[in-house]
C-alpha cells in the first residue's frame, strides 16, 4: 500500500541539490540472495552499490551504500539511457522491479531503449536498513491505521501510535532514521545517475514513487529526462490530506467491485444490485466487530476489502471470503488477529514507511484533531473513512522534519507524464489532478477510465500502455486532457 512538492529543497542555490558529474565506474556483480528466483533460470540482473552521504548537510560525513540492480537493454544499438524505477511504498524493495515489469509485459521497445534500474531506496532492504523493532507483542497495521469503530477504538489506536513512535526512537541508536526522507531519496537518485555515468536519467514511479519522482523532477530539472508518474499521491509527500483521500478512493472504486459481485449473485448470494452488495459490506463488518470469525475482526475485514480494490484479480477471492463470513458464527471474542504476527517480517517496510511519512512533513500533535477527523470521515466516507482519518505514529514522532517538504517546481522542462486511473482506492483521480495543477505546463495528465491501482504495465488498458510506451521510447507526449476509454 502505500502515500502517494515551492522552494525549500528545490532552490538551485542549495549545494546538496547541485548535480554532480559522474564520480566512478560501478562494479557490477551478482545480486543478493532472494532478488531473483533460481527456479526461473540463470540470473539476469546485475547489482552494484552507490555510496551516498547519510546527511547531505554534511556531505563529507557518514556514508551509506544504496544497492541498485540493472537489467541491461536487450538491444544496445537502440539504447537511449537508463530508466530509474520505484515500486511505491515507501518501504518496498525495488531490486526485483526490472524483471517484475518485464514479466508483466513491458513493451520490447522499452526494454530495448533503456537499462532498467531497480533499487532499494535508503533504509530499505540492502540499503542501510532501518528498524523500529516491531515484534509480535505490538499489533500494528503499517501504512493504513485500523478502522476506529468507536471512541474506544480510537483511544486504543492513539495509545498504540504513541508506543510505536517511542519504539522507533528507542531503536534509532545511530540517528539514521531522521535522514530517511523523500528529499534525500531524490538526492540519492541523482547520485545514482551520476555513478551510472549518465548526463540525464528517466524515471518511472508508482504510487509513493509518484511523490519521489515529483521531488526528483523538482530538485533536479536539468538532469532528469523523461518522467512517468503513475497513480499519483498529489504532492512530494504523504500528509494527512493524502492519507484521508484513501477513503475517497475506496468510495469511488468500490462500486466496480460491487457491480461485479452483484452480477454473480446466483453464485455468491451477496446482493442482486451494487447497493445490496454495499449493504452486505456494512452488515458483515458490523457482525465481525462484535464477533470475529477465525481471527478476522471488522477492522481487518474493512482493510482487506480496501486492498481487494487494488486489482480486479482479487475480486473472486474476496467474494468467497465474504460468503464465508456471512454464513459462519464468530468464535473469537478477543479479536486477536493474524496481522500482529506479521510484525517481525514487515518491520523494515513499516519502519521506512513511518520514517519517510513522519519526517517529510510536520503532523499535528493535537489528538483531538484526529478524533474529530475520524468522526467526520466516518459519516462522509462510511466505507473506510474512520480508518484513513485515524491517528498515526506521526502525531507522536520524536524528531521534527529536518527541512521543509520539497516544493513542486513548475519551472523546468515539460517532461512529466502523469498516468492515472479514474477509480483508484489509494491514489484517487484527485491526486493526479492536484499534481498536474502544481506542475502546470511541465506535466500532462493521462486519465484512464479504469479501476485499480497502477496504469502502465500493471493495468489492462491498451490505449494507456501505448501512450506511456510511446512517450518513454520516442518522447511523444500526448495532448493535454487525453482520456483512454
């Protein structure tokens, strides 16, 4: 899952944002274990490390290594440069992203035109990983707070958020966590470009990758080439407004799932119309609030339904689980869930998500503000509002942002293509429109009349695939206001 910038970091006079010339020739070798599956055949990715400053305000101080991967162009005669990739998050590993996109059908023209460059951004996986020390004793939900069904649930989440923030601070013994920010990741991207020996680099980012790409294009307009931002948060950071838009996205996307289920009412019996299916959602959620089934309570049911809307391939499994919950009696009044048991495995991912989200922008520390937002959004967006508006550990974060959020720079080359589904649960169309407005003449918004999270390669719209591929390969920017039906 995810989240998703005027001067401050983007000022050309800031030394740490000044593009540097190529520093060195990278030494490519085999990638770390787990990046590629040996059962799929010989390894095709190459990996290397790029040293960068931990703190760009102290460029001669501590350095960390950013691990990157490369899937070389399949036709060196057609190669035009490098395409830096980010899969979203923040917190997701990206070393396998080149092969992942290839496996989903990235056009051969794109594979010929670029070396695809994946990476673990700072703090992630093989790039100076950070840890908040999540363990099984602390039930935590990562990128999306749990649905607060009532005041007691909100109070419980406030207590958990405070404990999480304290645990993150206690585990940050070397002071690395506060330097895990979008601005620093964008600076790392330019260091990677330089280390690759490229005068300019193209970029393809999804979800949170749209925020990173927006920061990169704003801070380094002279060394960025073709930029594609897919499924847009709406700025260079995820803030409270961006998080609350998750609830709007679910309201806009849920009808697609509901209509699919209603069309199969003879099979699932969950409602003959989309409105009936919506009523079934609330009925199951309320039932699980009172009596969890197999460890699944109401807030987990709502979260899993939200995740279902990312991709229509999840619809069948979701409908079957709804059918199961509708017919089974709860037998776990404690509400204990399996999510808490995922904490050790997800520790790094969730730690990076919190570091970036809480470090990028100042979050209000007024608990009453979040409580009121939950009350408001529970009514405005009843499907998921009381989750998206719920209080985050950012409200109790121990360190203030070290710099202002990266501001969108509308002055620069018109090289930014924004790809956006009309109905997206986590980055609704509003995010694409916001980013397009902020970039002004630098960007063009491609709107796709489709449902789910992800357009290029991840989606199924042939029109959109062709438009994005034509831009990356030939530089053909579509006309403003274009829509793929």
